[in-house]
C-alpha cells in the first residue's frame, strides 16, 4: 500500500481529535434548567472529518517536502502570466471591462459588496507599505482607519465639512496619527512593535467607545452624508454606483503610487530595512526617517479608506474598528504575498467576496477563515503571489554571433 | 484605608491570574520567539472544560472541594492536550518559515478556536459554578480576604514556586533553559528540541487552564470571548516584566493587576483596559526590554 503509513497516521489523529474535542463538542450544559445534553452524533462527524482532513493534510505535507527543493521561489505559473505581455494585456482589459460594466449588470447589493471589497483592497495595499515593504509588523492598522472615518464623521457633524474636503483632512490626520504612534515605538523590534501597535489601536477604540462627549460612544454617528456629485442629488442606487467608481479610481491611484514608491529610493530603503536593519543603517540609510515615512504613508491610506468607509455606510461606531479587522487586513497582506501588489488585490477580493457569497456557511465563516489562515501558512507561506525584487539582467546578443 | 485594601487585594488577585497566563506566553516566546496568540484561547478552553466537568460532577452528587480539584485536573489535562495539538498543527510545520508566518497562523488558530467553542457551545455568557466559595478559611484570615481571592493568590503563588523549582533544578528545566538560550547549540548537545518545545506548550497550557478555572470561579461567568482580552493583557504583563523572563512575567502580572485595580478605583472604571495598554506603551518606550528583561544585542 502506497498510502498505508498516512492512513494509519490519520486514523490515530482522528482518534486523538475525538478524545480532544469530546467535552466541548459532545457535552452541552444547559445552566438554566440544569440538564446536560449529550450530542454523541458530533463524535462521528469529528472522527470522519478528522480522518479525511488529516489524510489530505499528510499527503500534501509529504508532497511539499518532496518537491520543495526543486522549485525556486517566484517562478510560479501566476508569475509567468503576469510577466508575459501577450497574456496580461488582454487579461487586464477584460478585468477593466468587467469592472466598468459591473454596477450596471449586477444588483445594488452586489455593488455594495464589491465597494466594501475595494475598501479592503485599499487597506491591504496601505498596510502593505508598512508590513510588506518596510517589514514593520503593525497589528493596530485599524486605528488609522478609525481616525479617518471619525475625522470625516465628526468634522461633518460639527462643521458641516463635505466629503471632498474631508478626504485630504482625514488622510493628513491619519498620517499624523501614524507619526504619533510611530515616533515612540520605532526603537522597538518586531514583536514589541506588533504589540504596541495593537495596544494603541485598542486604546483608540476604547476611548472612542467611552468618551461619549467626543465620539458619541458605542451608539456611533449616523447620517453621514454620501459624497456629492457636482451638486446633483443622487438616489441611493446611483450613489452606490458612484461610490463604486470612486473606489475603483482610488484603488488605481493607490496601485499607481505604491508601484512608483516600490522602486523609488525610499521603497528600496524600506526593503533593505526589512531584510536587515543593521546592514541597512551601515549603508547610510536614515532608519528613523524611513520607518516614519512607512508608518505615515501606510496610515494615510488607512485614513482615506476610513473616510470612504464612513461615506459609504453613512454610519460608524467603534465596533467596526476591532482587532479582528486589523487581523483581517494583515491576513490580506500576508495571504497575498508580502510586498506584492497584485497578490494583495487578489487576496482582498477573495477574502471579502468569498465569505459574502458563502452566506449558507455564515455561521462557519470565521471558523473557516481561521482554518484558512493556518492552512495557507503551512502550505504556502509566501502567499498567493510572492513578491520578487526587480532584477536587471544582462543578456548576450544571441543572433549576432552566427553571422 | 478599607477601600485601598480592597483595591489592593483585587489587584493582586487579578495580577496573579495574569501572571499565570503570562508565564505561558513568556516561556513560549523564550524558546520560539513567537507570540502564541492562541494562548488566550487555551485559557478559555480550560475554563469551559472545567465548567462542563464541574456540572457533570455536581450532577453525580459530588460536592465541595473534590469538584474543584477534579474539574481542575480535567481542565488541565484537556488544555494541555489542546496546547500540544496547537503547536503540532500550527507552529511545528513553520519552524523554518519567515517570522511573520507563525504569527499569522497563531492569529488564525486563535480565531478558529474561538469560533469552534462558540459554535459547539454557545455565544452567550454561561454562569460558572462558584467552586472556590466552598473553602472554609480560619477566621483571622477570612476577616481580611475573601476565600476565593485567598485561594487564587495562594494557588498562583504555589504554582509559580513549583515552576521556578522545576526550571531550576530538574533536568527538563535545564534543557528548557538551554533551548531558550540557543536552540541549535542545544540540539547539538543532544537535547530533543521538539520534545522540549512540546513540553513548554503543555506546561504553559496547564498553567493557563488553572488560571481559567480560578478566574471563572471568581468572576462567575464565562463565554467564548474571554480568551482574547485575557490573552492580550497577559501578553502585556509578559512584556512588562521582560518577555522571556519567568520572574518578569510574575512581576509584570502583579504590576498590571495593581495598576488596573487602582486606576479603575481612583480614576474611572470605563477606561480599565486603556490604563493597562497605556502602561505597556510607557514601559516599552522608556524601558523596552521590560522590567526584568535583559536587553539583547543585535548583530548582523
């Protein structure tokens, strides 16, 4: 038997899982009536599911360990498609065409979901500057998102500021918050930085939740106006379509800026910083300045996404800015492949759209999300599309020699 | 004075629980340099298992301290098994991966376990039986301190002393310290590193489970989400004391518990967690290596 070893192993794993999950899965205590419900049927599910799952898991792991030395990173099929102009140009035009007709073909509901997904594309790309390029692990990215959303909501509430003037203000305030957070914590190394950013995000969320005079507490702010279209009043359907195109434009703008940044002086400094901080300093790069720039720029995008989010939903409260949201955005970056723009876009769309269309499993959504993160990390830690450095290669003239 | 004493006691009680959970974080971090995000969930699962076990035992007619002890043993066994499995599934395949990967997988594991418990049990708060109240205290002590608080502080102290002794004097403890200091060198000297890592997870999970049982009994209710806040605060405590340092985690837990208690008592109870996190930020800015941690030298 070829799979004998794996079958035997998975049998024992399934047995172990049955034992492990026994109290939580089988016993349910009803504390009101003081009775215990025994759900023995769950054991069968766990046993069968565990067996099949661990079998597949072991097979993949075996395959991975057999094939890993030969395949060099960054030469996957996806990369070949992206590199080949004959393939990616038509693909890009099809995507562009689809994006253009999307709101006119699909329903209002679909357009709204797509708009949300596009906000996450922006957030993912913004965090990509911090995590993917500069290697600064930020677990509190959602704080800057909140700053953006609340600055639009509050400025509108108190001073009647419109969307278009709030957009740059929100971006600047978020960037300022980024510098404010970044400045004291830049001396810290990776994990400390992660936990401090997480702490900052929690502080901001808790203040928003409790400081009723300032932020209206947990009940949030409603009636935030949607962006105006040259003074024309739009129906909700029209404004959803308008919002959609606005976000498409913002995403294109983001991709453009990030693409330019990536290969600029500061972008290369970030990548160097990510790879080796000390060596990078020795090469004469101002570490503090580069890190602060990464924080500020990453935060700017979160701020803009926040303003757009507030304008789209017309209602915000602190519950939208929890740690789970940060984890979601970070997962987008990591699943997409750190530093890779195309990967992040694909991951953001996948992570937001797939759960939306799998409403049948809505209860199991987060469970599957958690499992997907683990599986992805175990089997493809470089993400959907690993980032590659730009290489400059020298090719000999091949035709010139024969003559 | 009385108010002060109450706050002090509350802080110490809370702090000992934080310290118990923080030990798991700090031990894992010391060895793997990994923030084990799922550790808070292990604590939550410990509390749930104890609740289930205690309910079954009470219905079988058992009472008093035997329920507490049995429930605690079952919770410890199950939590350790969970901790062990979590390590095997989510972290072991990622030993050679870049540093961010295990962290993401830890976040995934944390989300997974939360939802697993929520779906299999309930999303509501469950009342936790008051197992600690049955303990009778001598009058001289009972005048000053509630029995549940006394039990928590004493058991936490005993556990921490045991852990310190184990780490200091047993062969396994020595191996653990060796792996934490230099994993490759330890491997060369014939230490089974994988087994040591597994044991670290088991010990950390067991401590977290005991913390879960104690706090569940003290607070009186649990739900699937308690692991998140407790986990973050325990991690804060570990960082406060200097991550990787065992006495640091204990001290950090106590400092954090006291800070929270006094700040909520004298300033405002709405901002309980804000004080904890603000303390963390301040400590890290002014003393990044933590209270008792050693600063590490970086090399290229």
